[in-house]
C-alpha cells in the first residue's frame, strides 16, 4: 500500500525543485573535507536533475543516503543542518514529504548560523513560502500534517519535534491558507 507521503512522480519532481532551492540557500554553510563537500554538492545537483526530469526515482533512491552520510563530516552544527537539508532534498524522489524536511533543515541551519538574529527563522520561512510555485504548493497540500500517521518523514519522528516540527507546522499552515 502506498504511503500518503509518497505522491506521484510528477508531484515529487515539482517538490524536488523547491526542496533543492531551499537547500541551496544554506549550502554555503557546509564545510567539510573535499570528498564530503563533493558528495553534498552532487546530491543537490541530483535533486535538481530529478526535479527537471533528467533522472529517475529509482536512480535517486539508490543514491539518497550518500548525502546523509556526508553530513557527518560537517565542521559546524549549521553546516551539518545544511547538509541534512540537501539530504532531504535528495530523498524527495523517494517520498515527497522529504521536501518539508529539506525546508525545515534549511531553517535550522540559518538559525544555528545566526543565533543573535532570531528573526532569521521567520525570514527564511517567509522566503520558502514565497518561492514555492503554485503547483508545488498544491502538491505540498496533499501531504498529511506533520506528526500524524504512523510513519514516513512526517510521522511521529525527528521531523515532528523541536524546531524542525515547528517549522514544518508553520509551513503547512501558511501553504494551506494561501
């Protein structure tokens, strides 16, 4: 049985582009040794390629954990969050709900990089909402509320708690309202 967080291939491709845009804004925060840096940049390029129809879901699913592993090489907490944002964007080919994970980790990276500027969180979320195309917003509206359901990225796990959960709830509210 398909998960309500999977979405169609067309919808996942739309969300991969938005997720890659969110992740690319924080990519400059990621610093690591060359192999990990190359892996993170490649994962972002692959997320974009999937969004543009230049690769298949099966191809991306096989490679989605590369960025997750490379995130461990980050030299700062903000950089690790930025790398996790890329990892979530790369996983959208597998499950559309990872798009919210990419956005939330991007906000977390901004927050960690700017502890003296709490308004940076609001600025980043506002940018994300403003830069979601209408068709991507429609796809995001198909996803269940974070923290509900039994599994998947939006289930009762890491993305439903703390700052990540708060950001996703805020994004879901804003996207459902407009």
